[in-house]
């Protein structure tokens, strides 16, 4: 059976002499493992589309739950991402995280939309990478149902808690004075406008998600909180994240 779909390559692995095994996040079928036969041969018509972070129109052939890439035409190559090693490392991190959370065969167009919007922001928009990454991390937690509770203090119910802190293990918000009654585990202070920015990422207009006026220490705080919350909820690290942070630190 032939399937026409659109998909983004999250991972590519060389296979045999001229093939690749691709992990593709598709619009209708969620994550799929796809064999691209002969795509590493010179002149292959599949070569351009069988690469990491390429978004393409695809024709897949399905046989006994195995998928083969028959035809493909690239829709977005995100050249601005691939031309910048830091942007490419960040895009690769986003792809690795989505590969970890997406389920094989389960349609989830919002996940695809999230990473496409993230790659577009890195490719075309003049936004700080820390802002783009924080928005991706927190929005992904919202889409998977693991987002932190960012409304009232978990102890006293204050909507605008003084000296707000976030529990990384419980995902609850508390005032500085209510910290002792908010549970065990590590807490991170939400400095500056971090709380307002995080609420905007989760509850705000998706088209204006990156319009948060965060910079300096407040942006650094927000980026750390979102990253540590995501890795804590997923209970794992990511090699691509380690590499990205090494690049940002100057190796």
C-alpha cells in the first residue's frame, strides 16, 4: 500500500552499502521508521530528502508494518540552520527529544508543528537561541501533558507569588515563604520575568510565543528552568544537548 504524507527526518542511520534507516515524524502517522534504499548512491533522487531536519512530501510503501521511501520532494531544507553549527546542534537536540517522546504510528500533528516552527525560528527569525530552546522545551512538556502547574502557589493559592519557585520533581509553583510546605525535591527560583514568560509559552497565543521580552539574567534563568524541568520529567539526558552546551561554552 502506498501512503502520501509529509514528514521531517528526526534521525538518519547508514545501512548496508547505500541505504539509510530514517526516523520520520509524519503529519498523519506520527513517528515512522523508513528505509531509504540507494539514497547514498551518487545521483539518487532520494538523497536530498533522506537527511536530518529535511521536511518533505513523501510517498511511502507499506508492507507488513515496514515502510520504504519510494518518492520524495523536499519542502524545507532549513539552510540557515545547517549553515550554523550551533543552530544545527540545537535543531538536532529538538529532533532527538521528539524522537524520544513521539510514539510509533500515533498521529500527533502538534508535535510536528512544534519542531517545524522551532526550526523556522532558528532559520529565519532573529531570536535568541536560548529563548527558542526554552519555548520548545516547555511547549513540548505541555503537549505531552507533563507541563508544570504555573497558576497559583500550591500552598497558599496566590496567583502572583512573591519570590516564586518551581519544584522540578512535582512541577508545582510556590511562594518563597511557602517553600517548606510545597513538597520535597529540588526547587529553582523563577527570577525576573521568568514566571510570566513561562505562562506565555504554555497559555499564550502560539503565533506570538517568541514575543517574550526576556534577556540577560532573566532569559538565562528561564532557559535553565525549562531545560532542567524537561530532562527531569523525561528522566534522561541527551547527547545532542551535551554537544550544544559544549559549543555554547566554547568547547
